[in-house]
C-alpha cells in the first residue's frame, strides 16, 4: 500500500535463507530421529526460535512500549500463537510423517490465498481481478503438483528404509 517497497539486501537475504532452511528441515524431517509426538517437536523448535529471537532483540536494544499496545493487538498475537503456530506447526510436522514432502510443501502456496480471502471477508481488503486470477492460477498449479507428485515413501518409514 503506502510503503515504497524497498527492502535492504540483508533483510531480503534473511528471508531467502529462512525459506531455504525451512525446505531443508522439511526434507530432512523424514530422515532424522525426531520425537514421536509432533506437538513436542513443534514446541521444542518454537521455544528454540523464541530464545534466539529474544537474544537478538536484546542485543539490538528492542523494547516493547507497553503503553502503546492495544488489546486487539494482544488478541491477534494470542490467536497467531495458538492457531498460526502451535496448531498449524504441529499439523505440518504430523503431515511430514504421513505424506510426501512434495505434497505437504504445497501449503506454502495455499496459505497466502487463504490469508487474502480472510482479509477480504473480515477486514474489508479489496479483491482485484489480478489477485483473483493469481489465486486461481496458484490453485491450478497446486492441483497439478499434487496430482503429478510421485508416490514417495513418506515419513518415518523413509528413514528406516535408507
């Protein structure tokens, strides 16, 4: 919207690195000895991430200005913690155990479409013809990937077969 769309090179590289590491982790999840409980695995990973982010924030001098935090913001963060992190990440970890990575990874294409539709439905964001066309093309591409994905062995069985 009102932003100039310019990002620093460091920030852009950080996003690319995060995506690459997420992909590597998803690929290796079926080959590594992980906890049997997907919730436990999700909590350990998120706790590690939280500690790392807290350390970075402390080193950079980040501070929360509590007097400027609105209740709606706290509720939004609580929703994201419960549904956007704990529930979604646990479901993702479980799916990695029972389905091929090629099919599980299609979430990355579908989630933005869901976000656009929720934004239009609940906060009045506009849907343009271009965004509808882009969403439709994305769904077709995901359907092709899911339909064309080879029948891989999935999850833990794959690690014991190697």
